[in-house]
C-alpha cells in the first residue's frame, strides 16, 4: 500500500550551501544542483543541518530556497528545511517556501526550548493546517534535545498534510512503532541506517554522503526495491566507511564540505561556529576517499 509521501520515496539529498568569501556562492551552488539532477536524485533538501541553516540570515535562507526551486525548475522535487523553535517563524518560512515553489517542507523538531509532546503536536498541527504543501517531521533528538515520541507522530499522521518522517533517532524500535501504526513515508536521516530502515518499511533516505556519491546511494535503494537483497547489502557495506569514517570525523557538515573541497566540488568554506577539520582529520578523510576510489 502506498504511503502518504510516496512521491518523495528514494533519494533526497541534504545539499550543502556553498560559500565563497563569506557569501553564498550561487555559481557553485548551481553546479551542485545540476550534478544531482543529472545523477537521478529524486529530491533536494536545501537549508537543513547540512545546508548550515543556523548560520544563514532569514533573507539568505529564503533566497537559497527560491534559488534551488528556480534552478531545479520542476525537474526534481524540492523539500527545504523551514523549521524553527518558534512556530510563528517556521510558519513564515514555510509559507515563503511554498510561494517559491517548494514541493514539501522539512520541519525539524523545535530545538532548545524542548516542548512537551502536546507542544510538538500543536506546533506541527499548525504548520500542517496553515500551509498547502506536505510536511516532513524531522526527528533528531541528538540535535534538538528531545524526542518526538512515536505516540505523538501517530497522532500527527491523522492530519492530511503530515506525510513523512525523517527518522534520525537511531532507534529501530522508534521507526518500527511509527511504520506499524501509520501510513507515513519514513525516510532515513542517518546514511548508515538506510538499509536497516528499508528492511522495516522505510521508503528512502535524506542523505549527506549523496552530496558526493548520489548514484551509489540510488543503486542501494534500487537493489532493495527490486528484491536484490545481496546486492543491496554489498552497496551498504561499500558506503559504510563513508558514512562512518568520513561523516564521523566531526560535526556535520564539516566532513562532507572538506570532502567536496578535496574533490574540487566546493570551496569547503564554513561559517562560525563551524570550523575546519584538523590536519590529522584531513589525512584520515583523504585516506577514506582514496580507499573508496574517489581520489
């Protein structure tokens, strides 16, 4: 049976925001977008954690969303991060994204202020009822400080516009509870857990490593969908060092931006408080990329 957000199944890429001399580098950004379109990526997710949304101004945030929608021009889907720990701010950003042509919105759990479960429910309910595009609940307690419990997500699933969950709790039990009781589309929020989540009913991934190897991630997803489980496992184990040895070096998106710089795909520039890898970490990253066959 099709899930509510089935149009967003497959590969979505949590795309980085390239910077140059402190400003968003739209020339580089266009190249990165075209790279993903050519690879067959289903959806782009700009201005999420990987897109360094916390250090973008409100004006930059909205401009990046509009730029991605304009550049994509309907060729693939766009699901930008429009979440906030202020419901009013999340609503404003989501309405702006909808006006710019976004196909859905990625809504991180309100962070730092740690709402009650009822607070979570009312927050997402407001976004679902006051905007016209599908909403993806992004549950990442390691960043936000509090879990959206399965019971709350199950309640939210009854709302028409709540269509997806980006599952980044690291808990297979949490994912199973949501999938067993709703018709929501569940997307992995951890690259290393994509295959395990597919096995319990997940529909895809919002990937960080796919900034550099989108076709490999697509190959994993396709193999699983076609019932080629041994092939899917092979892709899982091939991708695993990138997921762990690369992404585990430092806080996301520091390692992926460093990798993209090594591959001449990005300047690697970050905004404070994000800081570059150490020389030792760079050496480790270069070894990981070389072992994978990228360098």
